[in-house]
């Protein structure tokens, strides 16, 4: 794995992470208040179930995207043999995150957002795929870090904290694979 996706590899440079998170959140219909918070120095959300549901919907959107990316990469057989087990494990983690969050949403009477029918991933090499996996993990880590302070109910706060740990672990693995600084 020689490097991240960029102009030198012949693939368009990646979208800045903040724009990436906002794009997938908008595509899933995430609440405007959550979008505004992710887009800049947002104000604290009002305490309550509506806030937690909006945050859950944003998080579910990212989980759906990650599941689809890992699935597409595994189907294309682009993860090298020594890294395929990480991809399978991380996809499984995201499936678990999604299922946990869907259960929390449904328990609260909400309607979880569905995965998109198509994601339009563009990768042709293992480096391209791993760079995109790193991008979704960084986006997830940044989104959970930004949103976790806004969660008002203890059960979801605990769940989100455990998920955040997974996202950081995933991000760390892909950074090491790509030869990037971890700290």
C-alpha cells in the first residue's frame, strides 16, 4: 500500500472529510439542525428524544455507507489477503453498530433511515479502496466525536462511546496500512 488516493494515482482527489460527512448525511435526509451542527460551530441542541433521534439518524447514515463500502470492496476482491480479515471484521462491526442503533431508534418510536440503493463507489486498486475505507472511518470518528457531546440519554451515550472506540481502531489500522502517522 503505497499511499492515499490523489491526483498522482489517476483518481480524483478525495472530497474533504467535512464535505463528505455532510454529503452522505444530506442524502439520507438527516435533520437540518444536525447538518448545521456538523457544518460548523453548532449550538447545543435542545435536550430530548428528538435530538437523540436526529443524531441516531446521522450515525446510521454513516454506518450504512461503511457497510456498503466494505461489501463492495470484498465483492471486488480488492482487499489484499493479509487485510481481508480486517475488512470482514470492520464490516461486521459496522453491521453491529447499525443494528444496535436501529434497535434504539425503534425502541424510541423513530423510523430509521434505510441504506441508499446505490453508493457509486469508485475504486480500481487496493490503495484506492483502502483510502476510501480510511475516509469513511475518519468521517465516522469525527461525526461521533462532534455529536457525542449532544447526546442526552445515557443508554445511547454509552452505545455511541463504544462505537467511537471502534471507529478510532478502524481508522488506526487503515492509517498504518497506508503508512500514515497515527498520532
